[in-house]
């Protein structure tokens, strides 16, 4: 395990501050962002648990931009990957997303240091082609791995994204640090995820998961009609659809879903 000297730590912090300001346009870090990036740069694993919209993505983006090699971001969300790739390209950052389970050209591009960041789904990175490439020619060209939505390794994911459970192989074929990130991981899940990924001595950075802006309500005595009456009452008090609160309605059956769609 590596430890930075005081001068090295100060230099890393200065570089992170410059990247934050010049590339992303922020004047200050949110809690835990700089600390997470410094841990990865010092070759140490870290688990980042922050609320949605709390700045998790910047933790691995900052880390990737201070490393000389290519960093891999593993995410189950195609839309989020596409959005981040487009946003980063617009900022002049060399980034791409894996869209095929076998891509020899991309391997060549990574070897040529064409990209700072490569986004991959768990299904892609656990495919035979990428397992072989990561264990072989790409080993010395990668900086670290970020596993987004890491709680899926332990909670829910095994039922519909089973590839998450296979990510442990990364530890055995690569000697690079891992950053795991989640917005919904209690301590029991953090422990299970770090165990699965063999992150035995990782720092856990945990902030409040509470978001003050959403309002949650559960009332099993209300009928659907009364719920929609309440929503329509709120709509009448707003000036436009743009200012109307965003609402998610969870339906427990297809019949109720069809009824909601008909209203």
C-alpha cells in the first residue's frame, strides 16, 4: 500500500482543485470528493456512499483526469453512460463507451492511450473477450476501476444483472485500485460489496443519503381516484406543467397500471 508524502498530497490537491475549476467549473468540492480522488491516486480502494445528485460521479472523473492511463467506469445504466460520455466529450475529455462485447479496435485505442475514460456495462466487462484483454495486453495501461451502483452486487442485482457478482475477477487479474459508488447502500451492503470485490482495507466515505427535495407519502386507504384528485388540485395551483412537481406512481399490478394509463 502506498502513502503520499505531505508534498505529494499537497500537489495532488492542487491538481484536483485545478481540474475541478477549469474542467468542471466548480469553485469548491463537496464533502468526500477530494478525499475519494486522493485515495485512488494513492493506489488505495475506496467506497463512496453519497445521495443521488450528491456528486458521486465527480469522485471518479477527478481521479481519472489526474492519472496518466485509462480508467474504466462500470455502470448498469445505458442512458447515464451515454449522457456522461456526451457531456465529457463536449468538455474536450477523451472518453468512449463500450457498445460491443468484442472490440479489438478499442483495445488498440486504449493501448495507444487514446482515451482517459472508458464506460462499460457489467455484462461487457465480464464477457470472455474483455476478460482476456484485461488480463493480458491492457494490464499496464489501466489506472483504476469505478463500479457505479455498486449495491447491485449484493442487493437486487443478482436477480436481473447477474454479471455484477462476477466483477470480483478484476481483483485477481489487475493490480489497480477500485472505487465503488452507491446512493443506497447501508453498512451491511457496504460490507458485502467490499468483501465481494476483495476491497479488504478500503476507506468508506459515507455522507447523508437524505434528499430534502422529494416528498414521500404512503396512504393505503386512499383510492386511485382520490390520489389523482389531489394531483389535479396541485396542478391547478401551478402556472405551468414545467413548475408542476415530478411524480412517480408505483403500481402493484398490471391491472392498476392499465387503469392509471386510462385516466
